[in-house]
């Protein structure tokens, strides 16, 4: 009878051992170095904030780089436009705007090439050696020697040496090079 009890015990022990080995092998594959077991709380509390911090740092760095590049481009463009305005105005940025010029009765204003003149107060007569005197930008015609300037018309000198003589005290808006004598 002793022989009959030994065989079932051996079979039961083998089954228990096999079951424990199976559980151990299954548990041994979870959380290995190649496939670590990580909890959701660890991901939420440690990993995600760390990743977000790194992303925010990179975004801030790239944003600052782009802002600096944009500001440099604006400065470059502004400098180019100022250079173009200075060149167009004869080297003086103030010449790009109209200036109010008072001319006394009997005085002459002689315009440089490209000078623009608008009579605001008083009366004046064009002087020139050869036609045309001034180009009337408002009326679309020309002003010849001895003809009166019309108030609020914009005139342009396309040839040096053209100008006007003030008949009485005159105020004009002038943009460009000129001399008063």
C-alpha cells in the first residue's frame, strides 16, 4: 500500500512544481530590462511632466530664435527703406517731406531737378530760359516763362534752373533741392 500512495504524491508534486515554474517564467518576463513594467501613476507623475518640460523649453528656445531673426529682418528692411528714401531725397531724409518756405516779394526760388513746389499763399510767376518751365502735376500740362503759378497745384522741375519769382510775399511747400535768392 505504501507503493500506491507514493505515485499520486509524486504526480501531485510534479504538477505543483510545473505550475510554479510556469508562474515564475511568466512573472519573469514582465518587468525585464528590455521590457520594464511601468505604472500609470509613474507615467502621469514623472514621465509626462518631464517630457512636457523638455518640449516647452525647446518651444521657448525656437520662439526666441525666430523672434530674433524676425527683428533682424525688420531692422534690415527699415535700413534699406531709409537708404532708398535718402537716395531719392538727395541724401537728406528730411527732404522726403514737404517743407514750408517763405519767399519775399521780388525774390526768386530756383528749383533743382525733381523738385516739387506747391503755391499756398501769395502769387508767383514762372521763369525759365527754355520750355518747359514747370510740369503741372495737378493740371497735367506745363507752365512756361511768365505764366502765373496756380494755388494748390503741384509743380515739378524736370530741368535745372527753372523757378519762380514772388510777386508778393509767398508761402510754398517744397520737396527737393532749391535755392532762394
